[in-house]
C-alpha cells in the first residue's frame, strides 16, 4: 500500500518551502544540506547553513557599508562647508548618522579658513549630535580668547549636560571675567555639571541683575539646586517687577512640596506691600485648595483693591460649600457694596458646586 504520510506524499514546491523555512521540524535529521529533492530538482538549506549565510552577509556588510557611509559623510560635510540657507539639508542627515559623522564635523568646526557662518553651522550640527567626542574641541573653542566670539558662545550649547568637573575652575574664571558676546547665564548653565556650588553662586548673582527670561531662568535653576530653599526664593520672586519671574514663582508655589503658608501670609501682611504682590499671594492660596487657605482668602475678600478681592472671590469658589458658605453668608449684608456683590456671586457659584 502506498504511504501518504507527510514525508512520503507528493508535495508542491510551495509546501516544501513553507516546511523548510517556517517550520523545519519535519526535515530536521532527515536530509543533509543541499540534498537534491529527486522529483522537483529543488535544493534547500538547513538552519545551520542559513546561519552561516547570515554571518557571511553580516561580515561583508561591515566591510562595505562603513566605506559607503564615510563617503556619504565626507560629501555632506563638504557641502556644509559652503552651504547657505539650505544648510539643514546637509546637517539633518549628519545628525541622523550621529557618532560616525563627528570627527569630520569637528575638522570643519575647527577650520579657520572657512567662513564664520559655515563653521557655525558645523558647530550647531555637532551640538545636536551631543557627542562626548565634541566636548574637548568645544572647550578649546570656548576658552580660546582669539577665537570668534560668536563661535565661542555657540559652543556652549553643545557642552550642556556633559561632565565638566575637570574644567570647573576655568569655567568659573570665565564667568567672573565675563565676555559681552557670551551671556553669563550660558556659562552658569555649564557650571551645573561642573560644580553645583559655583553654579548656585552664579545663578544667584544673575537673578539680581537679569530681567525677563534671564531672571526667570536664574530663579528656576536656583530652586533646582536648592529645593529646600525654594519657598524663600519664590517669595522673593513674587515681589520682583518682572512678570515672567513672578509668574514662575506663583505657579511654582502652587505646586511646591516645600510650601510654607506662614511665610506667605507674613508677606501678605508686610507693611507697604504692593497691590500686585498681595494679588499674587492670594492667587497662590486660592489655587492650592487647602483648608488653611480659607481665612486669608476671606480677609482678602474684604480688601478694597479690586485686583485682590476679585481674586479672593474666584479662589473661594474652588473650595467646598461646607468650607465657604457659612463664612460668606455673613458678608451678604456688609456695608461695602463690592463685598456684598462678591458674596452673592460666590454663593451663587456654590449652588452649582459638584
């Protein structure tokens, strides 16, 4: 009787291929490599042979592909050396290549025969790759006083985040001496990974002389370095004229784990305190939604300042009716119209509270 088991019955070439490359179990131990399939004239490879072929292809790829990649890197860097506005067309592929492109880019960044612009875009490309290979050449450019000031400043961006503890003294001297073309905040940022004590001193100094974004960033780094002192710094930030630093202080105090309510209350009652500072304090208490905040909000609710008493009314609406209604009910008949009106408005909002 003719056998029709899996190994004896006729199979199509597709079925045999499927068996060999997907399952392989039916063939293991039954045939040797490159065995001729008698009826189909078809050869196949065992898993061992497949593995050997894979290894061979990998070795060939390692021998050929780096040459092709290096040729591409050299071509892109050469184009970058003379690029204009289209420089990103060459920089982005180099950034994707990453580490292998760094040595050629460093040569371009250091080549003083190139135009400043082309050296600069080479530096910016290196900064985006953020390779450890770039640290020493970038430091050489930064510390070279005969180097182009714009390029010295550009190099600072690529150094951020790297361990710079071995050049902390040089960075501190550069910070103290100062250079008009290199913002001191950039040097202070490098000190973060060189020496945190030096960084704290630098940011503290910059906090009192910067304004706008600079003051905001100095404040942010001060509290990152000393989180336990964040309340003191943020209280100071509430009192500055610059709105960016003040807003940072307000929002940070709302979320701070180191919040000290008594210190904020003392600031609110400080003699001669400005109206906008009181408003900022009320804003913080209103957004923290802690029961201990209600007494100060009720006090601010009766302040003559429209800015302050309106913020207090809005803040009280964030609390539960049980915390607010008994106290606000007493103010419905207050002699001051703005108190009466705000009391009725708050009570109306409490009716919709869920």
